[in-house]
C-alpha cells in the first residue's frame, strides 16, 4: 500500500517489484547479513543495485538464452556484471569459455577472484554407502589444494553437490577473512575463532534441510516405488541428474516432466533417456509449456509417453504403473516439482 502509487507509475516487472519490496523490508528489519540471489543473473538484474561483501557465480550453462545470450561467453559476460570494484568474487567452476570473461572483468575493476574448483575438491567418503545420493545424509572428504582437510556431512545428496560444496567452502573462507563480516559476528556475540568458524559451516550443511527448508533438489518423496524429484531444468543440470539416475538401482524408470515455454527444448530433451516411460504435464502457471506440445517434441527424440491435464495426475498415473522396485523421477522445472511437494 505504501508503494502502490510509485509501482503503478513505474510499472516494474513482478521480479523488480519483489526485489524492491524485499530490500525495503530488509532495511526495516535491520538484517545483519542478507544472501541475495540474482533473478536471471547479470549486469541488468534488479538485484544488482547492491554492493555486497562477496559475489559468487556458481556455474554457467545454457539458460535464459533469449535474454543473456546464446553462447557461454555471452552468458558469462552478463553474469560477470555482478563483479564489483574491489569486492572479492568466487567462481564455482572453471570453464574455458567463461573463465577468461570473469578474469578480465575482475581485473578491470580490481576485484580479487578465486575459482573454487581449483582450490577445493569434495569426494564421497569411502566409508559412506550413500553413493546413490538417496540417503538422508551424505558424507564427504574435503581436499584443499589436493591435501586432506577433514570431512563434512550434508543433509541431502545429488550429483551436483560436490561442486556446490566446493563453492560453499571457498565462499565461507573468503567471508571469514573480511573484517566487516567478522564484526557482524562479534556484535552478535558469535565467536570468530578459527575452530568456531569451521564448525558453523559444517553444522549448517549437516542440518541443511532442517535449517533452510532446502526442498525440491534430489529429494526423495516416496518409497516402494522410490519417487525422486529434482528441479534441474537446464542442459548442464539435467545432464548431471540423468548421469546419476542411470546408476540408481531400478527395474524400470518412469519420468514425470514438464517445462516452461521459454526453455531450449532441444538442448534439454537430448539429456533424457529413451529407455523410460514418460508422463508429460504442464505446470499450473502461464509460462508452462503445453503438455501435448511437449509430448510431440519428445516423440521426435524417441521419448514416448502420454500427456496429462496436471502434474498431480501425471504423477498419479506413474504411481499406478510403477512396481515397487521401479524409480519415478519428477524433473524438468522448478514449477513442476513444486506441485508434487
């Protein structure tokens, strides 16, 4: 109500409006630390009005190509727009197309830059029997600059988590070297001794889902048959997910999937296995891709199945068809996954 007149005059997008209202609320509540995730990511993103303590770019893949560009270096250029003068930046993954873009931008604005995967490596612990990633807790060994550096537990799993965790550990290391960040902890009577700082991040990861309501990513929502949902929706995410899915024990694979209409279907669908039963559905949002259109596009890549009037109906059909030793995967869009949680 307070901002209604300005919003009607400016006519911002829904996301721009949400960001402005969120920032206003954060200011009112005097938050100590805010984690701000970009929308599409990049120089023109409405979140980019802030000057952060740390910038993090997780990975680069083909996504939002109609806005960010149709090559990895063009997408990287837009993502590099969050790199600020003098502000440290952590890059999650080193890619030959994107790394030079990030290095150039960081050099131009004199921002300290580090590539997490060049410093940290996470491996599933040899003693862990949770290679599938379907267990509640996954144990990892940490290698820092190729030297053993202890271990950690993650409340969750998924093929992308070793890379994510390397980024987390590197980002935390950079934050903990910043006086402004440490002063926030001290003001809250939180210890800034090195052992305590290490313990905080490990405790947070060990209780990830409990503390953050981290849902919809490599999450098991049913057993006998196992029902796994994952919100991977671009080429790299889907490729990693299906590589792991191919190694899971299952008699037969059933895939409930849907996409938003602005995705590059060709790049996405070529990651899907032909040896599976498909249940195509449209998420209940205006951007959702029509289920019949998705079925037709999938058929061109020999992905066979039926289309359904809703995601819930598609999942119900998969449950009826699946035996207890089968695997049902819900994937393709965050919006599709949201409807089964």
